[in-house]
């Protein structure tokens, strides 16, 4: 029997991309995606269930579908994306329900993969230059987003302790850049602006979105356990990030920073969630030695990820955004996936 | 907190990546900023402080070592002079480990990092000494050294909790004590203003002799031309296995105290032989 995989956040960028990448693998017998909205990527054979963000339905679904792998991509890592309460529901309660379903008596789940963020390390002057997977934070998390991610990871650790038979993988990603992902940094760069705190030029890391998708895919297919930092090589000062991306540096006052940017954020001219503000002050470095030792190879460095994104932005400025939009139609999807009228390529290939 | 990856001879060269647009390496150090520092430092090193070394052969020309000195002067001039001197005389870079307070100061923190300064975190020191096999410089007195008054000059403060010894033991490198004479007189503190320092969130706010001589602005940036002498003491090797998660606290404290004693005696000896503060 092939693998049976459940993906959360199918309607988000990550879920959709990972599902599309996994679909191609015939080893995988069944792919089931969950999400709160509609999928944004055209998918061949991935089943889709709409659920609320806290996944209260999960235990039933896991039992009924007998999935062996859960890929949890639906963790929010941008505090400007939703309110504090919604963030808590999605990250903390969502993960709790997910792990409860995966750890229920008689569960068929053998692997759980969680897409976390390097935000769990925080950003503080007392930080080391490099964080390894085992380096503790310098101070306990202060912001809602960091707190919620720290709670998520502690649930995942508890789950791993209680279920020694399950392969548990946690991936902590650095700032992701790419043509499709939408983050505070990518939105700023698309406006041609790179905010920075006057007098500070800390080092940042980036990872290209295709590397993120490939990394998640590798972890699923090879069932690698453990916690891993994921980032392209090199650490780039913000001034150079702006240079590579062809953006203007927007210096912000180092004192009363929040008050200084509030009107710009309100007017929609700038994205600067509080966790990014601290990153712009002190930077962060995550050590990817462990991931590379596990055999993963990055397609590009930190600087390369910025450059690729810069190319996409230049193209968009020249020709406009012409990527054909995909619209999810439940009837059409059901027809293509389940109607006997469709000749199924994958089965024929087997 | 501990991490033991494979050996890398030195940090990756940033210019090897075609997408890069600057020469800032993974530690924040930039060769072009170093060139600027060398030009400025060269003037101070040769003409202003007229630095003279003793026992320079005690600093190895390859392999990691932790340089340890006495710290002095309101804005310490000893760190850049040792860094410049070793680079000039031996052609080896020195990573200066400084209190992470620096990182919170706009401009100063960034420039310090570009010129080869690193926040004094045990993990950072371990990577520099063990993984990269480079030289690191640390002042175990910490902020207590430069904040002392001129009347307490050359009286070594407590050597922290001996963290530098543990770091050297773990990295398997020797500690090389360097006694510095001259830095105390380059910017002596006459008076401290603790109240204002607290409001400004500074570790200390000094009123220096330089302020009296050069005025409030120039006095903050200009050093008095004291004669500098560095005496490098023989390397202290620790007979322990490297890379252990923990070392006996008592042993660490004893070693730290022994190094402090050695430095203190070297300082007294050098001062006894010094005829003039300005001409050595």
C-alpha cells in the first residue's frame, strides 16, 4: 500500500505548492488537503476538505482516511495577517487538535511534519551569531506570534515524547522569498522599499520558496526525523538586501520606532510587524549544518534567493502580473477527480 | 548551547557567491571596513601610542588561541590596538569579543561588527576558536575594567566568572594573557555620572581628563598620547579534554584567578620599569 498523506493549509501557498509537488509521486496513494478557504493551485488528484482553522474535525478524518503522514503547513508566521485571537486559534489550538488526532489510540499516523519558523529563536542583542537547533532563546518570547510558535513547538515535542513510534519532523524556515509567497518583506520589496532601523545593518538570511517546497517534500518522502533549520547559505546585511533587490532603503528612527511607522502601516505603505522590527535591529543567523548532513542540498544561497525574487519583480514591473489565476470550482474538481468518464493516467501507468 | 560541527579553516568568503554585492562575511566583518580601520589604526598604532611589543613570539602564527588582556580607558583603546597590532605584526585577523551592549547602539554596533568585533557569546567564541581556528580577544573584566576611575588604574577587577577559561578549555586552545600599559592613561576617568547614565541606558557615563584637555566634543573622541606597551605572557595550556559540556567550576575559577594574578604581576613589573607615561 502506498503512502496516505494529510496536508493542512491546502488553501495557503505552502499547502498548495507542497501538494502539487507530492502529487507527482506515484508512491503516494492518497493525498488529502484541508483548509479554510479554497485551494489556490490547480491540483490533479488531491482531495480537499474544508474545515475551520482549529481543525476540530480532524480526529474523525484521520480515523476515516487512515492516513499515515500529516504535513502541517498551516502555521501563521506573519502577525499582520490576522488578529491575535485568530492567530492563537490557528497556530496553537489547530496544532493541538492535529496532534490529538494523530496520537489517538489506534491511530494510523506514522509521521508528522511541522513547518515552523526561525522566529522561534527571537532576535535579541544577547543572541549568538548562529543558532543551532539546540540553542535556547536569549529571552522568553515576548510577542504573540513568537509565543504561539513556541507553544506549538512545545506541543510537538511532547507529542514526540509520548509517541516514540512516530517520526516527528520540525522545520524552522528563515525568511522565505519567491515569486508566489507573500510575506511582509516580499511585500515591502515589491513596493521598492526595504525598511531599516537607522544606524543598524544586521545580517539576515533567506531561503528560496522552491527550496522550502523541496525540503518539505524530501522530509515526507524520506521520513527524516528531527528538528532542522532551513536557510540558504550566507548572511546578508540589510543594506545589501536592498541593493540586490533594487529597493530603496527606508531608515526608521531607532527610538519610538513603533510610533514612527504606525502611520505608514495604517496607510498601507509599509509592512512592519513587531517581530520583523526586531529582526531589522539585531538580525538572526540559523545554522543549517544538521540539514545538510541529512543530505539536503539548497538550490541557491540567501543572496541568490533575493536575486531570484528581484528578477521576478523586474519582470512583473515590465509586463504586469499576467499569471493566469486559478479558480477553485468544487463541481469541476469533483468531476475531474471522481467521474468514471475521466481516463485516469496514473492508474494506467501502474 | 553547545555545537560541534566540522572544522572549517575560516569563515566562507562572501565574494564567492556571485549574487553578493558586498564583502560582509557571515560574522559581519568586512574587508573594506577593515582597510579603513587599518589606515586609522595605523596612525594611532605607530605615531600616537607608539606601540611596543614584548614576547610577541608567544602568539601562535596558526591555530586558535584566546587572547586575554586588561581593559582600560573610558572608551577602551586597547582592543583596537591589539587587533591592529597582531594583524600588522603577524598577519592574522583577531576577532574582538565585546559586550553585547554594543549591538544596541546605532552605528557603533554596526561599525564594530564590520571591523571584526563579535558579541561575547560562548557559542561565538567557540566557533571562532575551535571551528575556524582563529584568534579571539577578550577582556574578562568586562565593563568593570574601563569604567574604573583613574585612581584605581592598573588594579585588575574580578575576572567575571571565569567563562573565558571554560571557553578555551572547550575549544582546546591556549589562553594567552597580554598585559597592556598605556591604555589607562589614554582616556582616564575622573568622575562617573551614574544618574545620567541610567537615564541614557548606558553602562556608565564618564567625565574624562580628555574632556578637560580637549573640550566636551573632541575630548570624547581624542585620546591622550600615552606610550603603549604590550607584554605577551607565555600561553596557558589546560590539561583537559576539549568539547566537554561542563568543566569543574572550581578548576575553572582557579585557572582564571591564576591568569589574573599573572597579569597583575606583569603590570606591576612593567609599571615599575616605566619612566614616563608619555615616553615609556
